[in-house]
């Protein structure tokens, strides 16, 4: 077992990694955390699927055959490709039937019906790779439902394996609303004995719930912010899993995600037209002016409200869209939005842009360079999420002096200091916040911030300067994870 100072062997299992495949914040963490662990001197292996769309990366990496038994009745032959991704030792699980597909989780409309088996092969394949290569992990770090079965396999399938006797599992929850539910007909294939198909483990209204089973069998569970961890213990914020979270409350903690300031800094950002180190040195004003030109918005001093988001109910568009109609009707504010997802939400945003062609711009899709220009050129970043495990865009916005307007949930509460009603904390405040999940509550706060922007420029500048000084470093988050790992290695397996 590793001592308190010796390097740890950490096996990180994730279904997506920034720079290879990305659909959300999981990918950012799955690259940034292992990279920081490597920088701290730990021995890391990052295991991900060898998707067809990343073939150019892994096809020349050394190849190794791997036999996986998901259950006692069949064997599946995989291949592994080992190499390095952005400085991180990486293992790709190659199985063409599972991962040689156009989509990652779905065909563009519906999830793949064999997702449970696909990601079971990732989870057990990662553990089997360790055995075949005599690489004994201290920590098996699984991420979200796609890797949750690794916690179960370690606890049950390998329970009596001396090789894994000292290994402990951590399950990180990036978004517990996605739970990997599937038919109970998959039990035998996945190697889940019927004794574990009950409401205290995998059973969920007659179906298998992979995340729920992972929570039950993980040695430790952590959410990507302290605020989200607290919400998971409540019925309202637990996505239907309150009882099992409360049962495992002693094993649940929250570690706030970090930010990659190498990619998100207004002083060095290659995707913005002017650099700045202060909100009033001219650079930010130029970024705003050129962004408005690019998006064909009217010139002038009106506040520019920006948003970069998945178009999904989680992100609060049922609050934001009616609030924007009212705000555009009653103020001179301008709006610039970038996002993709729900077609109905996209249609409503296109309608808003047609109604206010010189005041609203909506770009459907995702454009990374435009995302950086929006962060740099906006005055306010809109993030009225219904729930938000951590959130990264509000952290990026702080760095670019674009004050976030957020709802008081999850990681948003942990990262944004709201301006007090009487405005007396402008030297500490970094944004604006509302609590009730209603359009009226959002409208009230929107009108308030517009008044501050127009009537109290000195307060606005104080907030911008404070915001730019905030830092949420991965170095801090990684050290918190290492502390969790070391604590875990001192206690018996769950």
C-alpha cells in the first residue's frame, strides 16, 4: 500500500476526454484532473473507449489483445491501444461492435439500446487491463454512469482477487441526472446477480440503474462541487436517488472542479481580438465592439448579455426565454447566445432573434473560438440553471470580467458571490444571483443588474475587478482528490 508520501497509482475511467471526444464537462475534468495528478508525480492511466472518430489518434498505438468476462457464461475479446494523450498515459479500449459508431451515446435521436453492455466492457476491460499488465491500482476512479460498473466489478467480481486486495474505488458524479437505466433483461449479460437487483442496489422501478449500483458499491462517492453534494442528499436535488445517497452519506463529499486557465485567460487567449488584464484598459471594450459587429448587433452602450449552453431544460431555458422577451421589451439590453440541443428551444431562440434582429443574435451549434469571443465581449453571462453540478462557464466568465447571473444552486453557489441587495459588498461580489426557479425571479434580477450597469458604473467596475482576481485552480482540486484517495486507502473496502 502506498505511504502518505509515495506516488499513487490511479486508474481513471471515463467515456469522454477533452481533446478526443467531448459532449460536456466530464470531458474537461477527465483530461485536466489526470494531467494535474501526473504533474504532482502520481502514476496515472486514463482509460477511454477507442471511438471510430478518434481513430487517427490511437490507430498507431501499440496493440494488445484482452479477454473480458462480463459474466460466467461468455467471453469477449477486445483490444487495447496504449499511448499518450496530452501528456497523460492513456489506454483505449478497442471493440468495433461497441465503439465503431457515428455517435458516442446515441444515434442522434435515441440512446443505443446496448449502452449498458458497451460501457460495461469499458469498465471491466479497464480492470482486466490492469491485471494483464501487472499494474496494480491504488485507486480506481470511475466517472458517471458509464464507468459506474467498475465499482461493482471491483467490489464483487474481483472481491477475492489478491491482485486488487488493496485497491479502492471512487465514483465521481458530474451529472447524476444521467443514470444509465436499462431493461432488467441485461442482468445476466452484465454479470449482475439477481441478489443485487433490489432498491438498495441496481433496481429502479423494475429497471437496472447503473449509476445507482455504482453509488451502492463505490468505496467513496464525490460530486463536482460541495453545493451539489449537499443537494444530492435532498429529495428535490437528488434526481430520484435521495434514499441511496442518504444511505451512503458518510461516503459522499464534494470537490469543486478547477479551471484550465491556460485555455481561458484574457491576457493570452488566441481566439479574442484584443487582450486585457483589467476590465477598463480598453481591451475588453474592443472585444465587445468587435463582437457586436461580428453578430450584426446595433452599436451603443447597451449591456450585452451572453450565454453559451446546451439547449436543455436543465439549463433553465424555461425561465430564460420568457425573461428575455420581457427584458428586451422594457430595456435596451442586447443578447448573444451560442448553443445546440433541444430543437424546440432552438426554434424559440431563432424567433427571438427574428423579432429583435439588431439586439439579439443566436448562433445554433458550437464554435469554440466564438465561445471565447462571447466570454471576452459580454458584460453579463446568463446561467439560470435548474441544477448545476459545478459549471465551468461562470468560472471562465469571472476571468474575463463578464459578470455571471446565476441561480443559487450547486456549484454556482460555490463560485459566485452575489451583490448584496444594498450593494455594500461590491468589493467582494463577483456576480448576481436569484433563487426561485421562476421567470419573474430572473426578470427581477436582470432588471436589477441592468440598473447597476447603467447607474452605478463604479460598483460594476469594482465587481469586474474582483471577478478577474478569482482563481479555481486544478492544482487545488487535484490535491483534494489525493487527500481523498489517501484517506480511502486507510480504511477497509466498502
